[in-house]
C-alpha cells in the first residue's frame, strides 16, 4: 500500500489568478445613505412593518416601543417570586447607593431614591434586555455637581441649583430616549458615555495634581 506523499498535478485553472469584478460606482447621495443606514440601523428595525395591514402595523408599533407586551403573556407566579427576591436584594444596595450619589451631586437624598426606583421601572416597560442594569452611577453624579457648582452655589441658592439640575437631567433624558426610540447602536451610547466620563476624570485628576 502506497503511503508516501503524492504531488497532484497543478491544473491551469489553479495557476490563473481569480479576478473579482469591480462594483459599478454609485452616486454620492446613495452611497452616503447606505453608509448611514448600515451605521445606525444595521438590523433594519422597520423591516417588520413592510407589507402589513394598518391594524397589524399599529400592534407592531406598540410592541416596538413597549417590548414588555411580548413577554407579559408568558409571565407567571414563578417569575414573580424570583423578581420579589431579586428586588429585595437589589433594594438593599440601591437605597444607600442612591442617597450617596445624590449627595455627590449636592441634591436632596430623596432625589437619589427616585433615581434608583424610576429608571428600572421605566426600563421594564420600554427596555429589551433582561440582564441590563440601569440607574445612577458615580461619575455622572460628580459631573452634575461639578458642572452646576461652577454656576451656582447649592447652599446659597438651593432652589436655582435644583432647577438647573432638573433642566440638565431632562435634556439628557430626552437625548437618551431619542437614541432608544430610534434603536441606534448600543455602541453609540457607550462610546459617548465613555468619552465624556474619561475626559471628566482625567481633567479632575490633572487639576488635583496641579
């Protein structure tokens, strides 16, 4: 039985390079449109609405904005018991954490409790991930306190300070809600958040060293 290496003859087809046809040039507007669509809407979120009757489009639109309608019908007592245990566990951490973050922003502790309770409640209705944690974190709290503290003193004029804090958080919420409704890439939100947070931390570190 032959067990040595066997050199197969090379065919002419293998020796010829494989040529790929150059795609035809596209107009600038069409190319820009395709680039924006692939960047911000890679999964084409409106694909499910095509060719559907108006009543079906309305139902799909409601589920698109409020994804909890998709899983609410399968929610049972077992899930409720697990959610109760998880809620008590998270509350034991979120309550003191929310109060601390409010103090970092020079705001009343009750606002910290609201920020720990309202975002998860809203995300439960409008979010699409069961593993994502939402709520206040340290860096935005420090950023709010530092930004508003440069304009008004929280101890001298607390009313104006609170109004400015509500205005800043309102427009931040509008911006984030727009990203969520348009179903933009999660990387867009993460990138913007990391850029602002990193620059804020580096600026304060440099200022502390100086």
